[in-house]
C-alpha cells in the first residue's frame, strides 16, 4: 500500500469533521466489498439556528450519513427501519432489479423494526438514496450514495460532498396537507425578467397553469404551443411553492457552516446533490472558476463557469482549484428567485474564513426557465446513434387552485401507463404546459437529452431532467427490464398531488 500523501492525510482529517465527508482511498485499486453494510433509517437531531430539530435520515453504524463504495464493490446493504412508521428507500439514479428499486408499487414497504437486504452492481458516480414517501423525504429521510470509479481513485484530488436540503420545523405530513387544503404560501413570480417576492397567503395562487383550464386554450393544438421564443402573453412563471424555515448544506446553515480543510493549490471534486424537496438552487463559486465534469453521475465534456443551476434530484460534479495563496473558497447554494442561501467553505490551513449571512442583498435569478446549461452540455459517452423505435409526448400540466399536477392530463392512481417494448429506442418529449418547471425523474433507466426547446443536441446522460416552464425537452433511452418503472416530478408537492405515472416496459 502506498504511504499517505499530504493531501490524502488532509482528506482523512476532513472526514472526521463531517458525517458527509468522503474518506480518502489510497492506491490504484480498492478491495471488493465482501460483507453487507448495515444502513439504518432513523431519526437525527440537528441544531437549526440554536433550536433543536428532529429529522429523519439514513446512517451507517458509525453515524455517517449514506454510503461510499469503492471500485468493484457491489451494493450489498441490509437496510433496517428504526422508525415507528413503515418506509421504503429508493436508490436514486441506480438501476437495480425492479424488485429492489425501492418504490411501494413494486416493493413491499419496510415495517417498523424490520430490515430488508439489497444486492446489485452499482453504477459509478454521484447518487443518493431517499424515502419514496413524499412526506418522509420532506422530513430529510435521504443520504448520499457515492460510487467511486477507478479514475476517481487515480486522481490526486480531495472529494467533498455537498448535500442540500430545504428544512421546516413542521412535519412533511403537515406541509403536504397545506397544499391539499389551500393553506400554503403564494408563489414568488417572475414576469418580464423581474422578480416579485412571495408574500404569505392563506390560499395558493388562484390562477391555473393547466393548459386545458386556461381561457381560450382548451382544444388548441398543443404541438403549436410553447415553441422557442413564444410570447407567453403576460402570464407569469411561478417559483417556490413553500417558504421553508432554513436551507441546509450538510445539515448546517450559513450561521454555522461546515469548514472543510483543503490544501493550498490543491484540487477538490465537489459532489453536489440537490436533495431538497421543493427548491432549485444556483451553485455559486464566487470568484472561483469551476469545471463541471459530470451530471447525475455520468461524465460530460467539461463546462467552465462560476455558477451552475441544479434542480431537485439532480447532481453536479464540479472540480475546483484552491488558490495557491491559501484563500478560502465559499461554495454557496442560492435559492432561485429569492434571497436565501446556504453552503460550505473550503479553507486551507490558516485561511481567513469569511462570515457569510444566510440572506443575500438581492433576490437570485430564476432557474426555472433557464436552459443555457442544459443546452450546452455534451455527454462524454453518448448513446449509440439510433433511429427511435417509438416516440411519446408526455404532457405536463397542473393548477394552483385546487392544487394538483398531472401527466397527460391524469393524476397518479387514475393514470394510463406509458407503454414501450423491452430493447426499443424510445424518444420521450416532455412538453411542459404549466408555469412551473418540473424536474422529471425516470426510474430504472438513464437517458440522453437530445432536444431542448426545439434544438437538437447530443446532450448529457441523466436520470432527472429539468423541464422549464412552458418549455420542451426530449430524452432518448433504451427500454430496460420488463417491469413497471416510476416516472414522476421530483418536486415533492407536485408528485404527492398527482404528477406521477409509470413507464410500462413490456416483452411483447
């Protein structure tokens, strides 16, 4: 075994400071995992602004959040439910056998005090695990799932996980009840590029964003709507369904952020996971320039910048060079269309650590309508070029009052599954006819983004795609295991009020 380099030693030191740290691995190869790892679904206590909060989580026997696997290791997990309620955990972005996917329509729930075993070969990259019960995910029942590749081991860089949450002192069940009863916050709105701050209201915004309910839109040819450059006729884009009490990076606010020790002049791979239930963020590196090298666990051609958008359920791998002069590098997550922010700070020894307040001076831009990054991304390993065997248009709609969101005009439980045949190349166009963006997640598959608002591209490989308000995104994939696979919006209130269906993969 090689001796620890200074940077490896620093990585190990950092790992003792945070339950989200990625421990260093030394050597070109790591041993294959032989024994099952025990993970526990449990409750945790956080300090939020000096106030104790009980939340849920997924930890190992040492209290570390989630799981880090080395190259060649299988995903062998014994999952114990230590809650007093049943649960189910989904391995977001992984492609296990359908019976291990962790959704209640194909897998029995895990009863309190019981456990279940999982065993499959994982995909390498940045992933996460979370309850597939919307209220529990709002309660922070989620954790990182990092699967390292041989390339990760070979590179001389420190790895840092930034796990983002939106947090409320109220329970997820109470919050979701607000959405169905009409006692929630009005959306912040964007019109003509200007942000109007959200104001408390007892009733969710009264306008409808379902195309079939907008005046003059019933019966229109949907294919002629929402084309690039279309004038929305003064309609506003909606943001931020709910005002959370805090926004967290690795369970902490900017009042007491995580300070991650790093090397002067070293390289850091930020594994950023947006585990928030209803919040899209801008990842802001301030004066530093980052190199985006992967999204949703799959490599992309490098993209450079200091600000990158990330929707709910998505992940970004960003390499950052730490200044040789030892200057600290704040990594901030800015809530779209609002002033709130969270983050962590990469700090070399002796660096002056800046004090950053949790509210910016001005509202951050909206991400919901932005497609600039998605349009520019190119997959490092794209799908083989193939004419699609089958195409589907998936209509995304919804209304603010009553609060409900639909796929192809249908609610979950009254839906018609989307039928495909195993092995077919499928192209699926998400046509968003609502004034909110929707991060659409497909289970059991990865897909390539091949069209954004009418422009054909060889885009990123993803499992969760951000479909902008009144926009269109087409993805391509090869239909996998014969089984029903969930397809849903990863905004928990949208999913819980109907925006979910199934991809029905058939053999004939």
